[in-house]
């Protein structure tokens, strides 16, 4: 064998080298594919609202699609806007006591390519509403109605705590039309009590009598004269006594 042929033979790669190379390339491609799938279809993100603190925040994480197995930690960021900051800084809503449970209700969220909207978004449309001068509408209203704002916002908070966001527009409509503080409080209390009665009946239908009783008692405090609330509470107490 010539010296040239011997040199070529000497430089020939071992058989396992190309196998290992292709295997490594395949592994890298698979990892890239998994990464793209997780980023595209495993992204979970959204915004949520806390009725106890009147704060808004965003969240995001990644999980394995279809399995729901979380692969990254949850990250959160405060997204409270001008209206929330105005309400809390002026103490128009009750601040939660230390150690009190805080609920977070969905405003809008997505999982992969699927998206959903939560009822809390109804309240956000009011908190984010602006007038022609790009001023937050309900901040301006509160500034112009210093005697009414401390009456409206606690009522809004009460409905929000019970996730009754679908009835929030009714309270804003009352605030737009009633200028007298005493009458506004009466109408807000009566309206909120009626919505709590609605919730209590749903809880009763689901046989959650303990929760229904708490809600009915709260409604009764707001509207002591309501015969409907009294009858519902009496019927609930009778049901519990018959068990």
C-alpha cells in the first residue's frame, strides 16, 4: 500500500462518530421542537383582580401541553391602573385585615392558543373608561361627587367579593342618576341585597346551605325590611332543622 493510501486510511473516522453526531443532532432537534411547542402551546398567561385589595395583576407560566405539568414558576406583576390606585389611596374600599384570604378573579387569560374572559373584566371596563380628555371617567366622577364616592365603591366591592360582576353595571347606573347621598345609599343597599338573594338561591339549589345562610344574613343587614330575604332565610333554617 502506498504512503498516500495509508494516510487516507489513517484519517478515516471511526464508525461510531457519525452515529453519535447524527444522534446528537436528532436530540438537539427534538429539544428545539419541545421548546417551540411549550412556548407556543404551553404558555399560560392572563390578568386577574383582587376585590379585597382592589389590585390588578398579570401572571404567566409555561406548562407541558395537554398534560398540565408546570415547567416554569409563576411570575406575577402588579398592573393596577389609575382608578384602582385612586380608590385605594382615598380609602373608598375597606382594606383587608392582616391574614385575610385574598381572592383573585380572572379578567382575561389564555392557555396556548385558547383564550377566555372572566366576569371581572366587566368591572375593568368601568375602571378603565376614559372621557374625551383622556381622564379616567370614574376617577373624575369620584372627585366631583366626594359625598357619593364613599357610598358607591364599597357597594361595588361587595358585589365583586361575591363574584357578582354581572350586576356591577346596575350600581354604576344608580350612581349616574341619583345625586342625594341618603337615597343613593338606600338604593345601592337594596340593589346589592337583591343580588345577594339571587346568589343565595343559587347556593341553595346546589345544597350549599351554609354558604347560602351567610349570604342571606349579609343581605338582611343591607335590607332589613325585605320580606323575600326573611322568607328565604326562614325556609333555609327550616330545611336545616328538618335534617
